[in-house]
């Protein structure tokens, strides 16, 4: 007896499409799981890198050379640069309180302070991160996010009001200068104590856009804003908004936007080159001189 085999029925087109769709969804799901695992791994790696950078590497203690006692009896570390002996006069020296970038108090800020002190200033760079410093973007980002801005602003004001502890410093001739994160703090100092700074300089930071807040600076020390045309962190719209608010608030100010450079273009090495950083540094020096008139600059 011969058995007849029925031919196998081929799946219909709709069945083949449905099966392919299920396979595609399965592969897509697997790919998404893999991407999520990779993303989670990157996040963990970034947190680990930030932790190593902030907690296991030397912080501001490697740079700080002074301590200031604040109004609440706490001490804050700082780097203090003084004019050379041949630049000193018998009169007290004007003071520049310089606020660091989001990296914290590091060697670059100390070097800028030393360079600026040659003009006849006592330059104070307070540690606003409580001893921590970073050398990587994840580390700096973590420090910036974890900073208690109310406490940071309080400490900045307290430092400005405690510079009389420094021998030879004139607390009545004080300017605030801030870079990036420090630009925000310099502006907050001016807004909190408008009678304290004779001049305020913000470099790619401090872009307050509320005219009502800025109104307290009417008739007070002028504001200089230095910004970069190619800055990816501070868009030109923010800079123009800052300038408009200063105009509306009738604050004495000057805003300079330097072409062809990006964020944080003023550094100890770049100000020695012929370019935007050199021009910006010269503008900063001239602005401070016109408002503080140090004895050292006249002899340079």
C-alpha cells in the first residue's frame, strides 16, 4: 500500500509578514536592552571617573596658601598673590577677589592671580568648593551640581568683607572678577553687596537677565562682561539678554564679545599670545586700573 504524502502548505504572505514582524520586534528589543546596558555602563563609568577625580586626587590644598576667617568663624582656604616688593607702595593695595572656574581652586587660577598681582593688586582666590577640585569634565560637572549656591554666595560675600585681614590690603578698593562659574559668583556678590565692589568683571558667566535684580547696581561700580563668539556653553542670545537687562536697569557697563574663540579662552598661556585672549586680558587690566588705580601698573 502506497502512502500519499500531503504537500506541506507554505505560509501565507500575511503569516510570513507577521513572523518577520515578531522577529524584528525581538531583535529591536534585544538591541534596546543592549543600548540601555551600554548607557548604564557609561553612566557608572562617568560617576566612577568623577569620584576618582574629586575624592582621590589632590584638591585645593595643593594650591591654597592662606586661610581667611569668615563672619561665622569658619575658615576658608584661598590663594593670595601679592605685588612684587618693587611694586608695593606705602599705601594699602587695592584688592581683587577672583572667583575660580567650575574646576575649583587650581594652578591655573593661582597663576592668573600671580600675573594680575604684578599690576599692584593683592589678589585673593577663595576656594568655593570646600577643598575639592577637578581635572575632568565629569568631576567638574559633579562639583558644580553639588555646590550649595546659597552657601557659595554667602562665602563669596564673607570673603570680600574679610580681606581686611590681609596685611597691606585696602578693603575699600575692591573689585570682583569671575571666570565661568566664578562669573556667576562675582555677579551675585555685586548684587548682594552693591556697595562693596568698585568694579565687577564677569568672563563667560554671570549673565543675569532680570533688570529688576540688576537695578541695585545703578550708580554703583561698573560691570565689564567678556564673552566668546563661539562659546557653546553660553549662547550669544544669553549675552545679548544680559546686555539688554543692564541697559534697562541703567547700569554702567561694557560688554565685549571676542570673535573666533570659545568658552574659557582666557588662560595663563593664552594671554601671552597675540590674539583674543591677550586683548581680553588687556581690557580687563585697563578696566581694573581705571576703577582701582593701583600704584604698580603705572610703573609697568
